[in-house]
């Protein structure tokens, strides 16, 4: 069984933002919507927010309400595509959490 069949598809939306906006500020602004939208990255005047394909338009509206300086610039099914298209996002990739460390190869 594929991963997409278990968890569903995802969409990553890139936004141009105010350079002073932080990830925590955007998360706080999206708090009224619960854990529906996940802020992946926010740095250097760009942000990436994850949602399901069906919630794409609602996600854009929620982010715009959270911070009026946010404007959607692109949508993709993968983070790699967005980071390749926008160098500011690629230069500020956040580190992976420690619980995602791969076990040693035998």
C-alpha cells in the first residue's frame, strides 16, 4: 500500500510575506483554524503552508486572514519543487526534527 493511500495527498502553497513575519507569528494567526493547516517554513519573505488538495482555497483565505501581507505565489505537490523554484526557500530550509533520524544500515 502506498503512503498516499494511507495519509492522502498534500498540497504545499508558497506565499510571499512580510520579511519580518516569523513562523510562530503565522502559526498563532492560524490558531483559530486548529491543526488543519501546517506551516512548514517561514523565512526571508516567503512561507510554505501544507493542506489537503480540497482545502487549498480555504487555506489561502485563512493565511490571508492571519496576515494580510501574505499573497499566494505557487502551489505544488512537493516541497522540493517549491524550494527549487524559489531560492529564498531553499536557502533557509529548517533542520529535520531529531525523531526522524534514520537507523544505521547493516
